[in-house]
C-alpha cells in the first residue's frame, strides 16, 4: 500500500508529500537520491547509508569464505610477524 502519491508536472517536477518529508527528515534544501534495484526505484535522503549498502560495497561478490578459528589465528600471527619484523 502506498504511503502517499505525487503528481508529475509538465516540467518533470514532483512534490514530496508532507508525511514522507517528516519520515525522511527533509527540509527546504534537503537532497534526495534515486536508486534503481531489481526493477524498483528507491528514494532516500542523501547521505544515508544502510548496512546492506556497506555489505554490498565490502563484498561485491558475496560473503567471504568461512574460516576456522585456527585459520584466523594463523592469519593474525602472520600479519603481526610481517608488520613488526625488524628491518
């Protein structure tokens, strides 16, 4: 169910309904972003980043391979040796 509706003007402008402005915290001069995902358009206040956005940016090919505790500890030990090796 739609929260609200807007009508497009001849110049391609729309008005953001008051209820949507309140929910997004928009005021005069606020910037909104338009995103396309899976055939749908998403409108949000500029500058807002979701955890899903961060996850997609960090892992564009999907989640990393799972590691055992031993593999993680070995990787940390290797990093420390390399980082703190005498030169």
